[in-house]
């Protein structure tokens, strides 16, 4: 019903992505090198699809990267679920990233104090900083975690996503927690390139245009699993939710034809982005 | 000064460890197998000292475990900082745990959705569930993370610590977050054996007596580092803080004689415990 005071009744402009500027415009506002590269490649490639490579082993991971590479902007890994890892695997993943023009995102969810994450990011069996373009972290330990990761990834041109919201039931990353994450990201845009979020449109204020929002738990059909994961659709995540990148796992990796599934999700994600631009 | 109404003026009994019962009494209240074993061995061995094995490689880790083993109740690892890992290293660590009577705690800080932590805990290069007695998790993703880890560690008699507070500057695990963790632990005592906390004595209510509090960032001299870590002393952590186990890293592993340093910390930690019992 029409309101007697439409201006006062209008919802605040708070879509989490600063009034839905096109990705190519937002690339100019990005202060982090990896964030800028990502926004540029999303516009160039016309893809806002990330695939979550939760597959059985590194051979399946590399095969998937080659299959879905043409349709994605980001390839998301959990390399700590594979029974083996070596530098050659990382190098081959980088070769595929160059071949298909995507960024590699190790979904490590760093969550320790600064001194410890330095060693976990740079070293260990996985040497995450050697082959990934971006990783992510929880802000639970405080801003020292950003400083620690920056000391490793900053000089290499890497970027960091902060977990602002999660898709799982009963997540504690809400309200004041989410706002503390938004503030820390805005204050550290040289290294923080964006967020893992669910619905930044519902946040009290838009985030800086150079920061990217990525949302996991996306399927073409909504639903959930037995361990608390809840799914949303590309249209709801990018449209009403105000996010930028859909992260799709089971909808692609469990498909009979992952490449064809990736093409479908890419089309759905990009259509939602273009609709949101208006 | 004596009060006219001493009962009303008395502070609430809220020391986080249910009125400082002795460890042998609390072992009877423990519902998790690893938690019960830990409380029993602390009483038997007269040690509430955990060492944080943040050393250069697995050889140094195993050497440290053998050096400090006689004085500790828990050996805490970050195996993802080592450039190599294999099943033989895990087996040797277990042999040392049996030789010296301590539990092995992989400080993984799991922080993902249930489905993912299942794979990270059971599998990967590190196969954490194969050689550790306990690990820990952030509750940020919601209770699904407990369910996921329980599905792997429960049948093996392992235990889980939830991160309720952190020692680093600006940590977001405070207030309502900490209380949500306390409630989730109390509701899942079959698998949750306790907390990583800072000062449970300041919490609004005591936690169940079968749950253990462990506190990192402990040194005989207070202070901090350049990446936000802040140190407390054994007496302050166990006494006024109301915790049970002191976790000591740099104060022991950087000492010229780690075994001698461990003996000093063990004595300080146990004296603080006995003083708290009254």
C-alpha cells in the first residue's frame, strides 16, 4: 500500500556492495591486489561463480579445476582433506588457474593468534601462501590475525576474506560480531579483500565498494544437510542478499557432468548480478 | 571489614570450576572419556601443566615430548606448522604419551561447518583423530561443528575443548559469545570435555565440574608479543582466573633447558591449584 511519507518509509540503501556498482567500477576502488584482480576478471570473464572443490583427492581436484575452469572466477580448496600434498600439486593448480583465468582460494578459516597463523600460512606440509591467491580467517582472535597473515601474504599480493556470517545453523557470527568484522575489513583494505557473508544487504551500512562478498551454501534448489548446512539459491544470494560471488559445492561436484553444471550455475549467478545492477 | 549482612555481601560462587573440587573428585563427574582420563592423570601425576610444542620440526617436537613428558599432563601440538608429517611420527608421539603418561592435544581450532570438519579431523595428510586424544574448535559455525567432530572422535574416546575466550588483544570471544559456548559445552558433555578460557571465575555461573578449563599464554613473567598475544602468570590464571590447566609455550620451549623449565612451571601451576583448593 502507498505510504503517506514514502521517503521516510523507504528502507536504507544498505546492500553491502555500495549501491551495486558494476564489478569493473569496483575494481578501481579495490586497495588489495588480489581483490582488484578478482573484480577485473569477474567483469572480463562474466562469471561470479566459485566452485568448492570438496572432492576425494588431489587428482580429482585437478581434474575438476580443468573441467570447471572456463566458467569460474574462483576455485576454492580445502587441501587439508586430501591424504597427500606436494609442491607439484600446487604448481599444477597454478598452471590451471593461469590457463583458465581464475583465482585460487584456500578456505583454511585461520582462527589462531597472529604468531601461530604466520607459521600455518607460510609453512607446514601445505605451504598455502605458495600457491593460493586468497585465503580466509575468523576474527575471533582479534585483529592480530590480520596482521599475522598480512606479514606473509601482503608482500606476495595475496588477499584475505574475513568470515562475517556463516551458512550453518546457530552460527555465532551475527549482529555485533558481524559488524566488528565489517569494521576490521574497512580498516585493513590493503590486505582484506572482502567477506564470507550471507546477506550483506541486511547489514546496517554498505561496505566499501572495493570489498567483495562471497556466499557459500548455494544450490539451484534450496535445502540443507544433516550437519547444519543450509542452502540458498543464486537469485536470493545475489539479489535480495546483496552478495557478489556464489560458492557452489555439491551442486557442481556431485553432478554427473560438473562442467555442464558449472555452466548452469554461472548463468544463474551472472543473471542475478545483472538483474541486481538494474 | 565485617559486614552486617555477610551472606548477602558474599560474592557469588562463580569460579568456573564448581567450587574448586579436587581433580580426582571432578574426574567422577566427567562424562567424556578423555576428560575423565585427563582429570585422573592430573591428580595422579600432580601436574596441571600443558606445553605448547611450537617448535621447528617433528624431530624437535618428539625430542621436546621426551624431555618435558615427566612434568606435563598435556602435550599440545600445531602439526600444520611442520614441513613434514607421517603416520610414524604420530605413532612415536603416542609411544611417548604412554611412556610419560600425558594426553596429546592437537590445537587445530576447527572452525568450519560439520561436513567439512569431519573430513579435516579424520583425513588429510595429518589424520588428527588417529594420534591425538583431544582437539579444539570454535563455536562460530554453530553446534553442527560439535556434531561433526563427535561423529569422528566420539567412538574413539576422544574429547573436544571449545574456545570460550582467547588470550589475544581484541578477541571477539567475550560476553554473550562466551556464554553461548558455555551452554553448548554443558549440553554436549559426552564429547565436550572442557574449554580454552581466560578467566572462568569471572563468568556469570560456574561450569559443570566434569569440564576442564585450559588457559594459554602463560609465562612466569607477564607481558606480550608484537602480534597481540598477552601473557599471564600461573598464579593469576589458576587462582583469581579460576582455570585448571596452564598452557606454556615460549617460557619452556625457548628455555636453555626445557625439562628444567617444565619442572618450574609444573611446580608453579600445582602450587596455584593447591592454594585455590584452600
